[in-house]
């Protein structure tokens, strides 16, 4: 049973249907979420934004686990006792390099396959897919400043994810070219929307478009 939430961004007052759907994924009345930042966040600026979002929808127990400068191998393992793990946004190449460095990819994969919930935002969402190659594509691409060679990610889904869609057909045309070359399917998502994977079901919230080299469709709830 795979349970994933792929978000483009954390936007307050964005989509009540999506917020409530995230809450219904939890079996616990007092769920816990372990937060992994894409890089060190010493002032907890981005963590606090995320914590406020979860507090707003009724989840109070949010724990911070750093893989970068504040990494503590001795305590990191307790994140897998949380009901869900949140992968933040940021530079996707750097984030994947940290997951590789700390040997966490396999642990995250096992966590999800054992019933844990994985929630990604932007880069974090891309990391749930087979490859992060799409993060380096287009005008607003992430910089591969760490000279990452292995783009293989968690592979929990069989499609790719493109966050921060501006809603334009021009952006879709650019991704169709990526699709043609890579022969893949991409869910393209505007901020405020998301994709929820609950077992075999794929649920779309907000303005999300499927770009597939074989067929295409869209949903706007």
C-alpha cells in the first residue's frame, strides 16, 4: 500500500478539499510528521512555514530532522516512527545528494512500502518519482551545483512530477518535448494543487494536468 502526497507548494488557504484529504490519510487522532529539509535551515525559516501549515489543518506534532550540517545519525532513525515524513522543497539535486550521502533512499522506500505516508513539496515531490532529471529542465531549472551524476530517485510512482506550473500552454508544449524524448508521463501542477496516491488510486486536486507521450487529459477541481 503506497500513500503519497505530491504538492507543488505549501499555499495557505489554497485548497480545502486537498487539506482535508491529507488529514483523512492518517489513522491516528494525533498524527506525527517528521520533516526533512532539502538543506540545512538553521533559523528554521522554512520549517516554521511548514509547521504553521500543518497546525492550520489540525496536525501539531512536527519534528525536524536534518540530513545536512546538523545531521545526527544516532537520532535520525526515530523519524521512521512518525506517521508521515515530509520532504521539503529546495534544490532537487542537492536534496538527492544528501539522501544518497546518508543512505536514506532505501530506508524511505521501505518506510512507504511498510505503510508510512510520504508527503513531498516541489523538490520533495520530484524525489518520489523514478528520476529527478526533470528538475534540470526548462527556464526555471534547478542548478546541479553538486555535479550529481546518479539522478535515480525513490521510484514510488511510474510518472514524473513538474511543480510550479504557470498554467500556460507554452509551458505544456515545452514539457511535451521532454516527454517525446523521454517517453514518460508527467503530472504538471500549479501551486495550491496536488496529487494524492492512495494505494492504486491517483487523485488530482487543483489545477493539475497529465502530459503523456501517448495521451493527455486534465482536471480542474
